C-alpha cells in the first residue's frame, strides 16, 4: 500500500467496540452531526459480515493514536444496479477536515479496493452532488472511477427528465471502477 507508507504513523484497522463514541464525538467536535448509534449499527453490521468498516488512525505519541477517518464496504448494495450485478459498494467515506489532503483517503480506498478485489472485479461508490462532495468527485475520478451511466439516483429510483427533487445527501451519482 504505497499511500499508507506516505503518511507517517498511519494505520488502518477494522472497527471495534471502543470506536462508536470516539467517532461520534470527534465528528461532533468538527460540527458534524454523526450520532453514536450510526457507528454502533456499523459495528453490528461489521460483526455480522454485512459490511466492513475500516478505521484510519494517526499515531500521535508513543502510545496514543488519533481517529482520522473511516469508510465502509457494503457487500450487498442498496443501489439496485450494484445489487443485481453483485458489485460491493464503498459507502459513507469520511476523513476529518484537519487530516484531508494527507493521503489518508487514498490509503483507506486502497485497502477497501484490496478487500473488494478478493470478491469482485468491480467496486462501486455513490457520491452526493453538492459542493461539499467536490473533493470526493475529484478523488474518485483521479482513482479511475467512472459514472455508471444511469444518471442521478434519488429516493430509490433514477430521475427522469423534468422530475424534481430536493438536493441533499440522498441525491447521488454512482460510479464504478474495474479492479485489476
């Protein structure tokens, strides 16, 4: 994993029972509402094999590490096109603002793609369309992800010409990448 090596002190591991309150508090301190219950559910899903949850940490001192970000891999996507094609999906990928542009996101995706490649030749990812997701758009395209060609997806269906929607996190464009 070349990107992991570029970030001094970075480690990527699976979620454990100590993580949900730490993750929720850390995001709250950054002004984001990401409740502890979400990460408790992720832990349950991880333990049941429904998803993998990868945690990025930066070693700060001799015995102390700092949470830096995470992503999850859902093995059976809720996005119909991915589900029918058995394409695992990277879902809910976040790096703390203070740790962005350090290679942590790339290292997380490297590990996710390595795990996905053990089960599938294709990785999927859905991304929101507001400016907040701009850095993600750039990252995914640089990494070789391309739109799946089905257009915008909102509340369980692809939007048709003239259809209206509210622009928020559940309005997405879905991308795939062929893994070698």
